[in-house]
C-alpha cells in the first residue's frame, strides 16, 4: 500500500477543560481527496487547523510524508509551506493587489527574486483562471474570485497537501461553481486534498472517501456512495437527513 | 516709555502686541527659539513614535511579563502631567547623581509620553486587524515578524495615522513646558524678551512662530483623516 501523504494519528485537542478532538485517526493517500462532513462544532476546523499547527495538538501526531510535523526541531515555517490552507473567509490581504497576495510568501519565505516570484504567481493565477485580475485589489473582485486567488496563493508554494475549510460557505450560490471547478481541476492534477464542506454533490463526483465527524471523533467513513447512499450509523443518518432538509 | 502720549485704543493695541521697535529688536531671539523648538519637536516625534511602535510590536509577541510592563508604562505615562515629570527629573535626578540638561529632560520626558500614547494607538491598530490575516500569512510559512511587518502593520498603520498625527502635535507643543527649566525654546525666548522690553509683542511673535511650525502639521493631520477614512475590504 502507498504511504499516505497526510496521516493523523491519535489526535486529541482540548481548549482548557473542553475536549474538542477525542482521538482522530485518518490517512489521506497521495492524490486522494478526503471529504469531511459533520455538524457544526464537531471539530472539523480544529482538526484541519492542527494539520498545519494553527492549533497545537494536545497529543497525537500529524505526519506529512511520514514526518511528524509536531516533532521537536521541526522548522514550522518550512513545514507550513508543504500544507496549503484555504479558509472560509478567504483572508486575502486587503492592502495588496492580487499578484502580491500570491507572491508575498514566494518572495519572503522562498526568497525568490521579484521577477521570478511574479512569474510563478501569474502561473498560479492562470491555474485558477484569474491571471487577468492580477492588478486588482481584493475588494474589487467577487467573493468567488477572491477564494480562487486564495487557492492560487496556497498553490504557488507547491504544497504537498491542500486543506480546505468550508471554502464555499461564505459565497453566494451562483459563485460556488467556479470555486468547485478549480478544486476539481486540482484533484485531477493529482493534488492530495482534505476538504471540509457541505457540497455533497461535489463530494459524490470528486471525493475518494467521505468522513463523518461528530463530537470530536470519526463516526463513519467510506466511499461517497456508501456514506451518502446507505449510512450505517444513526448519527450519520440524522445529520444527512437534516442537511438534505 | 510712550505712556505720556495719549493713544487711541487701536494704537494702544498695536503698540502692545505689534510694536515695530520691539519686534525689530527681538525677532532674532524668537528665531533662535524656533530652531530649538523645531529640533526638540523632530527628536521627540521620531523617538516617541519609534519607541511606541517597538513596544506595540513587542506586545504582539505576547510574553506575559513584558506585556504587563508595557501596559504599566503606558498607563503611568499617560496619567502623569508631563510638567510633573519634567520638574521631577530636572530638579530631582541631580540628587541621585544624574544631571541632565534642560533640553535633554524635555526630550526624554516628551519622547516617553509620546511613546506611551503611540504604543496604545499602534496596539489598537494591530488588534483591529482580523485574526484570519495572521492565520493566512502564517499558513503560507511567513514567520511572526514577517507577518507583522508585511501583513498586519501595513493595515494597522492606515488606521493609526490620524490619531497618531494628532497626538504627536499635542505632545510636541508641550516643548513650551521647557520654559520653566530654562530651555531656550520659543516661549522662553518670548517671555524673556517680554520682560526685558515690558511689551507683549515678543509673545505675539512667539505665537506666530508656533503657528508657522504647527499649522502645516495640523493641516496634514486633517488631510490624513480624510485620506485614510479607509474601509476594510
Ligand atoms: N480557540 C478556541 N478556543 C476555545 N474553543 C474553541 C477554539 N476554537 C474552537 N473552539 C471550540 O471547538 C469546538 C469545535 O469547533 P470547530 O473545530 O470550529 O468545529 P466545526 O468546524 O466542526 O464547526 C467548538 O465548540 C468551538 O467553540
Ligand atoms: Mg468549522
């Protein structure tokens, strides 16, 4: 069996007395898309944020290509370059134009000269279909375009894994499609992806595996058809019937 | 001097505040004072803002003991009247073996007071930047200092410029307090000339010197307020 690109092993996370993650074990094989669903507050974001140490795990290990990123002596900034993250609220830098949003880390983290960084930024923007918006500021483009720039910003660093935390939840319905299209392309290009989302249609066509989380544990996992079509657990059934209305 | 002559109210006013002979004699002193005030003002603004910025950045690091010290510093210096500090240091410190010149005392005290206010203003700016900005930047591998410098401060500073400009003006005007410890700035020169001449015209000159010095900055601060009425994207 292939070594997983991302492995979460025995992950616990508590905020003070509040246990949020209670032993998560999850493998994301290279090139696969694992799709995470679950009720609000079940710890989906916290799990994702532990994967690039925006939150420090209370215990457990996060392995990228077999290396524990929480180990002693790990260069956290070098590690974070390998893990791209896309946020629900885009979080573009409002004072920088689109090109500079993408090139900032290339120049300051990878230390590329400006010309090279710009070239690579334009290539990343081209991948998300926004090269022609390079000189715009975030406030001048739509939410869907902002989210695609955020994806380009992460992609430009050539990460090994991409984490998506509800990337389309803040978008007007008519803008969701363009972001999902970019994610579909990314999957087709072989990117390893861990996606928290409510877009079940996207999961059915693009996900290799679906995870249902509740109360800080993985309750059920399987192929999309299995989890959506014939959920085994009562909690999964209840959740799915709720989101389907 | 010319008391014997009967003067109209207008003549009396002009003689009191704009006496050509007195002005002719004392304007070079006021000019000297203007230069001292200008030098002090520049030194105070540069030092105060840089120290304030450094303290706000240090506070962002989040070391508990350091933050307590910074907050105490800021609160104490914002509470005390600067004149009290000036007198305390000028007259008190020689007794513990630290002798500072008058201009140095004014420079140190006003710089620290401005630093205290500037720290609070910068800190308010830093905390007003969305947490998501930090997370986005850190997730691309930018370090703490890089995130602060390239992402957070540029956004924070836009919000802080107008209050900072107003505060810097308010505090540099307090260089006039130096007059009580003999710093030869504008007000000192003007009051000295006034007592020698027995005429208020040097004070008029002093007021004009302050206007020449500070009015441009007040206009600049007003312009900054409109320019950076900046909304978040
Ligand atoms: N920084 C934090 N401090 C304290 N509690 C937190 C923090 N972040 C998240 N939580 C709590 O953890 C729980 C799970 O949150 P989250 O991971 O965002 O869930 P989800 O993304 O599945 O909705 C929530 O109850 C939330 O209040
Ligand atoms: Mg969430």
